[in-house]
C-alpha cells in the first residue's frame, strides 16, 4: 500500500503505540524495540497478543514474532521520493497445512489489508475509520 507520507512518519506509526492505536490495536504496553516484549490488546474483542520485535532497521524493516504458536511478520518500508512510502507486510511461519493453512493466510491477508487501509486514512487524512473495531461488531 502506498502511504503519502515520508518514510520516517510511516515507520514511526508502527513503532509508537500512541500512533498505532489510531488505526490498529487499542492498547500496548510499550513501543517496539528489538528484543523487548510488549503486549498489544484489542479491548473491544477482549484479545491480546504478546509481540517481540526481532529486528528493527530504522525506516526500512520491522520484524516481529507474535501469536501462539508464534509466527513472523515483516513490515517493509520503501521511500517513494520524499513524501510517500510503500509498505509491504509479509506474514509467515504458520504451523498449519492444507485447508487450515489457506484459512490462516486468508485471515492474515484480510487483517493486514484492513490495518494498511486504516493507516492510510489516519496518516494521510487524520481520519479514524475504526476499521478493526467494526470488522466484527457484536451481535452480527
């Protein structure tokens, strides 16, 4: 997804929970730092996930391990001139096969697409779309 903001700003949006909570999870125990364990929470669903950043390259890459069993997520950032950033997310390391693997990949792809959509709206326009919170409303 192309985000029309400088790479420094887009990268920081994934490191700093004060920004990330505007488009993804609702609470975090801290900023992402290499080797540091944090917990991300989605309070509307009563769900949390322990996250550990295994690699951080300023304005280029964030790699996290999360979930049970743990999988790996790479957030790749590529500056597109001075005022735009291309963000690519890769999620891998699933311990599933067959239909279960296909379902996990589908869920991951849909979830991270929603995250990127929310990121774009927030950083480019200052709009909090509440995409994650509205994806699975109570009583649906």
